[in-house]
């Protein structure tokens, strides 16, 4: 049984330079699960030049971000046209809360559970090695109609670990801004916080699962990379978490360089631990500050205080930990609101940051509440770089101010280094072949 595992990707404004280019970790998990189920699995990803092998697939599995929704359906249609007998499975985090949007005549299964054991059962069922399969955690098309399965969240971290042959093959092409050879590691599922705009807190039916820091470090230490990006929505959520991580890391001779997400209130409340966290491998922190005005933060249910943000920035700087600061601008912003954010960046000497446009994501309550205000339904516009709600300012003025904020990034040595590396890479870089990845 041959299985193609493909990540459908939509082009964005940042695709020109690809400031963040990392392995499709979900496909590495699916590959490991598929092979454990007895399948011959191949990863397909245009970003890394991972092309299809010269063979006919029995099953095609498609995943992708919210921006790739239409691309996923189009890929399903294309595969069905090329291989009429192929079974098409669609899944991933975007599908979890939007499964019915993928009920296409070109699709056979829509999986809305993160349970890899369920995925394995579906493969065995298609391959004829499982006689019955009750829809639970997935929807199935049968005789032209869709059978809807109930929710099936997972209650503990999966015992299946990702297939790292993918990591080994593409590691030389990966980066996080100016940092190269970056591998991804996942340590927990979901998020314990309740920010209103966040989609990730809703996955797995809202059930948050914390993993083991020891197991996470074991996995990270076995990877041949220069940096490990912990892609959990939150790395440490309490002082107890921090102490558990320190205890797990202290006895290790080799400590991987970690990039991880932390909240501002955690940094403030545990500032005495950060130099120790640096010693244990924490080299860069990504912090979702979101806004510099407390009324905005209250509207997001962020539960942080913007007055604390300068202390957070100072704590990281004093301990030698790099910071990537995340901010959002609202369609309701005036010019003075943009100026206020620029002033905050300047006064706090924040030179590595992202600014996104508030975008309601399908599958959240915010999307339903703002649905009537949307000015587009094109998934590719929901990339946090385009207006999907009519702005208070004239749109050209809004975009001018949005771009102006990003021009400030050119003052950053890290950003200039990334741009040089990116331009050189386009001249000298090469893509991996599917054969190399599966060797």
C-alpha cells in the first residue's frame, strides 16, 4: 500500500524571502504512523522540492494551513483525476474545526481528530486489513453521502514519534530568520490559556495536554541540528513547569539551543529564573505582546499588562536571550495607533518583531461574530498580512502605515543578516529530491 503525504501550501507576501522555512513536522508524524500501519509512505512538499515518486498511490493524505483550504480541495480533485482508484484523506489542525468545508466529491475521508492511532486504522481499513471502521474522529463519504463522526479528542501525548529522515534530509535548507539548521519538536497539545483570537486553544476539542520535558529534550538531543524550535503554543506556563524543565536539562552534557514561545506575564513572574533557563538551552523566546494598549489586550482576553512589557524585554536582554516580539494591528487603527506601536518598539529597542493584521480565523467564535464584516472569503487573504475587514483608515493609508512599521526591521542586524543569507541561498541553494528524503 503506497501513501503520498502532501502539504498543500498557498503563496504569501513573505514567500519571496521565506523568513521562516521549517520541515512539515505533521507529515513526519504521519509518515511514522503510516509505516507502522504497514504502508510505504512518501512525503511530498513543494517548499523543499520533495516531488512525488514515479509510482501510483493507493492513498493520498493532504494537509495545510487555513490559507491553503482551496488548494487542498484542488489537489484532491487533481489526484482523483490522475488516479481514479486512489483514496483521498484530508486532515490537520485547520480541518479539526472546519471539517464540513472539505466535504468534496473528490475526498473520501476528512479526519478531525489528532489521534494518530485513528489515522492508522483508516489506512488499515482502506487497505483491507480492518473489516469495520465506525466514524469517530472523522467523516467518511459513502455512496455519495457523508457520514459524520463524533469528536474524538486525545487524552495523552501520542506514543508515535516523528520520522526524522525528513529532518535529516532538509535540515540544511531550514531557517528561523538568521538562524539556520532549525528542527521542530512538539512537546504538548493545545494551550491552557484562553485568548479570544487564538485558534490553537480550540484544537483537540479544547483539551490541553502537557508532555514530558525529559522526553522532549531526549528527542531534541538526538537531532543533528543547530537549533530546536519548540512549536508548542506555550513552552512553560508556570513556575512549576520551569523548574521541571531546569531539572530535566541540568544533568545533560549537551543542551540544544531552544527557540520557544512564552507569555509576557510568565517572564515577569519568573524573571529570576531566566539566566538559568539560558544556561539550560533557552536561546530565543517568541512573545505574543499583541498590543501596547491595555484596552486592546482586554478585548483579546489576553490577561497581560502592557505596562509590564518593558520589564519583560529587559529581563531577556540581561540574560542574553534573543527576542522575537509579536504584535497585531487592528483594522480600526488610526495613524496615531500605528505611531504608538512604532514608539514602543523604538523606546524598548526591539529590533526583531512581526506585525500582523488581526484576522478572524474560521473555526473560532470570533470568526462567526465578525462574519458579516468580512470583505473577502478568499482563504489566501487570511494570512494576517491582508485586510479581511474594512479598515477605519482608507485601505491604501492603512497598508502604507503597516509597511512603514516593517521598514523599521531593516535596522536589525539579525534581519539584515537573514536577507543576505536568503539572497545568497537563492543563488547557491539546491533542493532535495524525494529519493534523498526517503533513503
